[in-house]
C-alpha cells in the first residue's frame, strides 16, 4: 500500500462530479434514459448517446472513488491505495498522451504536457 500525496488527495476531493460537456447534460435532460428513439438511429446520434452514457458512468465511478477518498482522509488523515491504483493511473496517462498525439500531432507534448493529477479522471479510477 502507498500513501497518496496530499496534493493528489486535495485534487480528488475538489472535483465536481458532472460531465463537463454541455451537450451531454442537455441530452440527459431531454432524454433521461439516454436510449435513442427510432428516429435517432443515425451514426452520429448513436455515438453521442454512447459517449454520454459512458461519461455519466465514469462520473458515477469517480464519485464513488471520491467518497471513499473523503472517508479515508477524514478517518485517518491520509489515504492509502494499492499498487493497482498507480498502474491504472499510469495507463490512463499513457492513453491520454497517445490520444493527444493522435489529435494534435507535434503540438501535443511540447506545449501542454499531461500531469498525473490532470489526467486522473480519465479511465474512471
């Protein structure tokens, strides 16, 4: 077991748990089930629904993790995680970097490098 750095605990606890994308929030308000109607079966709309469902699922997982971190920190004054946490975080960072390079090419890592704290929510820890 390893202790999370205080900065990382603070970052986790400070996160707001709602999908950032306004389109996702609007779609959920308009269709809480996030199941497309027969008229909405085009490829773009199907992907939008999938991404929206995935986003809400990821946020729910993160909210559960955040609540656990909050409880551990309140109880002990620190948070210990197993090695799997760090492996999963490193995978999320790697996937984020690969996507950044694919999308932004040579601009990606020189101007805005990822940091572990900024990419933690990716991968639904």
